[in-house]
């Protein structure tokens, strides 16, 4: 969760800790185990649906690990507070133009709704603040810190070693 990340300001951490205290258990699960989606194929095949709720039926989550960060992908991660957008080095320029109105994702610093199906489909999924991340650029670690499946085996081993009785 962003609230426990060492790379954020004290004010942001305090605000998020207060918000965590007011969330329902289902919402806390999203904070502890965020969802990540591969958006490239989804946006290329955006269904013409009138309800934003129906769009979620077409999203396929991917694993929370660095293996999913392929150079031609666009990933969306939501951790309960923020929406993180990660762009691979070879993200499709035509899809970028249709979704964001710019031919390159590397010129983005904010997101605006434009009059395309792709933009509307993405915009309906945005929650909280939007943060942009690009393959192997500054800030990359702030995105990869949320990919908890890379760290889960080591964490589980540590919990296991702590919880077992010591042989003395």
C-alpha cells in the first residue's frame, strides 16, 4: 500500500492512514492486494457499452509481478488510493493517440478525457490520483514496490521462520 511505502511524504502517509481506518474490510483487501490490469488489448477492443459498470466484465487482471511489465504493454494498477499507469517502451503510438490525444505516452503528466471510446473506457476506471510510470525511468521503483507477488515467497518464508518454535 502507498500508506506503508517509504517513498511518500509524512502528510500523504498520515492522510492515507486516516482513510484506511475508515475503510470497510473489502476495501482494505484492495489496499493490501491491489488489482493490476493489462490495458493494451482491452483498449484495442473496447466494447461499445453504455454502462461503466459493464466495462469491468471485460478487464482481465494479470499477476502482480515484474514479469507482466513487457515493453509493449500498458498496465493499470489501483491500490485503494491511487491509480498507477505504467507504459512499456514500445506502447502502441496509435493507441496512445486514441486514448490520450498524444502520440507518445512519455509526454503525459496528467490525464484528460477526450472524445474517443478508448479514452472514455480508460477514464471510467480512474480512481483517486493518477501517477504515471515508464519502463526503466525515474520513479520505476515506486511502481514495482506494489508488485507484491515478487516479494510474497520471501515474506512468507520470514513469517514462517518467525512463527515456528525455535529448537534450542
